[in-house]
C-alpha cells in the first residue's frame, strides 16, 4: 500500500487533473483499488471524471469526524472522497492517521490531491510515502519546487511532471535549469506535457487519457507511465 501526495505550493498547475490521470493509470496498470482524497474544496476531479460537481456535507470532514462519509465511484475500482469546506477543522492528527490506516486496509493506492491553503496539508505531507510534484517550466515553478524540496523528505519525491508546455525558448531554459536542480537527488523529471486542444476535449467529455485512442494522447500516456513506474 502506498500513500501518494500530489503537491505544489503554487496553484493552477493542473494538479487535480494530473492526480486523476495518475490514479486511473495506477488502477489500469495494477487492477487494484485506488482512492483519491482531496484537500481542495473545488473538487475539480469530479468534473474531470465526467461527474456532477454537487457535494453533500459528508465529505472528508465527516470521514475525519466519524470514520464514514461520501464515497464517489469514478471508475471501476477508482473512488473519490470530496471536500466541502475550505476551512477544514482537524480535531486531532491521530484521528486522521487512524482514518488513513483504515483506508490502507481497503485500497492499494491512496492519492492525495493537496492544496497548501488548508491546514491539514502539513499532515498529508507526513502521512505520504511518495510525492509527485506537478508544475510549469517557469521561474515561479522552479522556486516553488526548490522550496518544496526543502520542506519534504527528499527520498519521498519520486517525480516532477511538467505541464502545459508551449515550447518557448524560455521554457526550455527553465526546463534545463530544473533538470540540473533535480539531478543530484535522482528525482525523475518527465518530458513536458504540451498544452493541447486534444486534452481540452477529453476534459470537456469527462474522460481520462486512458480512455482515448488518439495518437497525441498516446504520447501523454507514455509520460504518465514513466511516473507510474517510479511510484511502483
């Protein structure tokens, strides 16, 4: 069993979309039960999976309080626990730890779609076995990743995924700079995922990359496979 944190201290990098692709990919490759937990009350994963975005008051908050709550089936053997509020009141770290121990009995992989604005995020860092960092090839992302590496156990960080690539000379410069930062730690840096109308159509259709036969999407599938190999 593994708890995998998808984290970047910068918003808007496609973190929730990447979390869903990784989770569905893990389920696809291993045929094991996978759970996604979010600390982002926008719950964009539901929309990306083609589901209604309506969330009751029985999300992660209730799970922490009572040990049960909403559990949304996204795909076969792929489940999601939403979050209702942006002000999550964690009454005890021990209660969260017990909840995750119970999840580990049920699921082979638990992915956390993490947001730094919720106080529970620091506990998610501690609970995770592995960390995947999504970002852009830009100065802000490099600084954010450098800062994140200082706050997370380096051995946990398995991969950095570069998203929404537009192939500019500046992006290439920052990508190469990021490669130099990560190389001493032996952290896997993916080939960049290009900004694409094909991805936009998948999102509009509520499909993951694993539900497409497009040749353009096959390249992206191959990128995610390299990350999944690092997780496994």
